[in-house]
C-alpha cells in the first residue's frame, strides 16, 4: 500500500474512533475533529518517508489509546458521575473473593 493510502487510512481510522469514543458528546467530537485535522494539516508537506512512517505509527498508537483507554462520563448531580462504557470495553466479570481457595 502506498504512503498516501496509509496516511489516509490512519486519518479515517482516527475519525471513526473519535465518533465511536465520543458518541453523543458534541463538544468532545468537535474538539477531537479539530485536533486531528490540525495535526494532519500541519504535517501535510512532509516528504521524508521515515518521518511519515513515524507519524503514521503515532496516529495508530493514538487511535488505540482512544479506543482502549477512554471512557465517557457525564455529570448527573453535584458530586456524581454516570459512567458510559462502550461495549468493547466491558470484560467478563469475575467475582472477587477475600478467602484463598482451598486446595482439594
């Protein structure tokens, strides 16, 4: 795949992840869109293949962090937050046990 296609693919992946992560949060969606577009526009004249590869790698790392590490929360009261985890972040819940298991 050509370098141009890789850059475009990273750009699209970041925007798709932004939409999934910040669903129903217009302020965060707009801020993320502006930042993604600003960073790509800032580096659009880069010609060094090595630097472009580093930036593509950074973009994919940022996309992974957004996808795996960002949770949405909403203020619902004075000192209360409502957590809105995405389906992809939910894990199988294993009950905690204070007592060590007995060997059988």
